[in-house]
C-alpha cells in the first residue's frame, strides 16, 4: 500500500519513527508529513534513513513545484498530488491542536490540506495522544465525537488512546497505542459497500484431565491472526474464536469496528461459540487445532498413587462436521488438517468425510519428540491445498496463506 503517515506535535511523536520503520518493513510505500508542531519533536531526515520515500514539512505546499524533487508526483499542487498518490492516511500521533482545527475544516498546512483533498473512499485513521486532562476536556471530547461521526459517510477510524504512565508524569488515558497496534490497525482498517461476514476459529483448545492438568497442542493461533487481518484489509466483518493462550497479536486488532474476538478454552466452548456465530456468517474458516480427544475430568487433582498406566479417553466433538450439517447454500467453509504425514490420500479421505469448499493441509510437528518443529508457532509452513478435486502443494508464509485463502473464497 501507499501510506501517508502524519505526525503532529506530541511527545509521542518519537514513536512515529518506529511506526514508519515497521510499515516500510511490511512492504509499504511510506511518505511522512510533519505538522509545525511535529517538526519540533523529530528530525525529518531520520524517516528517509528508515526507508520512507519522502518526508514533507508543514509549509512544503508553498515550495512545490519550484523546489520539486519528487518526479513521481504529477501536478502543481502538492497536497492534491499526495491525496491522489496515497491509498490511506494514518495520523499518529494526533494532537489536540490539530484535532481542533481539522474538525472545523481548516486547511492551514500540508497535512490538513491533504486530508481535505483526499478522495472520499480512502481510509483515514487517527491515533490521539495527549495529557489525560486535555483528552477529557469537553472541547476535545466534542471534537473527537465530530471526527468519529465522519465514519457515517467516509472510512474514518479514531483509535482509542491507551492507559498508562504519560510523559508528563501523570497516569491515565491519553497514551499513544503501542507501535505494533498502530501498524496493524493502519494496515487492517477498511470499509467497503458490501462486506462479507467471516468467522475464523484459531489456536488450540484444552482438554482438562483434572482441576490441575490438561491436554493441548502447540498451535499458536498465528494463522488465524493473519486470516483476520487479511479479511479486515479487504473490508469484511471478522469474528475470531480463539483458543485461550493464542497469540497476543489477535489483541492488536480489538478496537477495529469490524472485528470481534471471542476466547474459548475447551472443545465445548469452541463448539458453542462457532455454532452461535456461524448462523450469521458468510464463511467459516476452521484454522483452529481443536482437540479431538477428551477425558472424564475430575474436580480434584488426581493423586500419583491412583494413576494407572493408561488414561480412559473419549472422542471430542467434531466441530467442523457439525458446522457442515448446518451449512446453507450461500455459506462457504474452509477446513484445515494438521498432519505429520501430509499426503494426497489422507487429504482425499478427509475431504470425502467432510466436503468443504477448500481443504488446507498443514505439515506440523511440535518438536518435542526429536524432530524439528514445523507449522506450530512458525511464520510459515508446508501446505497441501485441495479445491475442486485439484491439489496444490506450496511452501508459504502464514501471511501468504491467508491472502491465498481469502482470495479463493471471495475472488
């Protein structure tokens, strides 16, 4: 994506350097616009060293095109050219001063003029950061409400501030969200005319043996995170049912308006949550490593002297099978198969038992039995995909897999 990062006059402006670096690292083209206040907190040259294509000062509109060095931008008005160039604008941090001016529609510098010139279908994401008293002042609250109301007409998102120790020494609301949160939500926020409702299960469930012990697996929920983020970037509504203990990355998206995160501990919890949300979904992606065996759990810890050489087990709920029985004609289902021995024969056998729209086989190993860890908690894996009776074997990052799946489900 082509992203404009706006930086206002706030002590948290220094974090914009890490934000810019993170966006560039993720493959985006980034240009930075500083307000007059922002220029007091950071050195413009640093953004270029971090890989940003260009950095502009508040008054650069008046020096363009006579001092034009950017051959890619076409036109005689810089703020119009930038508004056409970018795919979205993210302002982090957003100061109380800049907020007060833009809600009145003022075009007083390059960043504010670019905002007004932005085509109305391009996302605008704002991250307020200021002292708690400034944030809670009636004027500021009124200004934030006015900015939020624009979401009724335009793709506008105002991210809530974080709570914690502020630079001034006070403690409370007003902190800029974490760098990771700003990067993820800047990338993921989108708004389209006809979004789909996508349900994703991810992570591992737990099968309690007694009040202390339980059986689980090494699934981290990372695949579900990338699926959710990719679907959000496409403008869809996303509900994630995640096993307890799944990656904290899922929390980075929690303030986005089209995202809902539900935590499930056991197979039964996962079953109830999935079936409850599936009825209103257009697609269910079953990427969770759901436990397939259970114990008759004891309410107290089993004592060593009472433990036998084997434990009685029973089959757990087959959630995907149950969802297929509830499936309506318009709904699509993507199934996952985590296997140590990934073969076409095994995939066909699973597909014949549970005929999904797309079956994704993943080669996995927890790395605890002498073999190298595969799939679980890694950024990539070896996959075998089955769709329309055609196999496709690929080695992909989980981000690439997510893009492939969302693209196949909603081409």
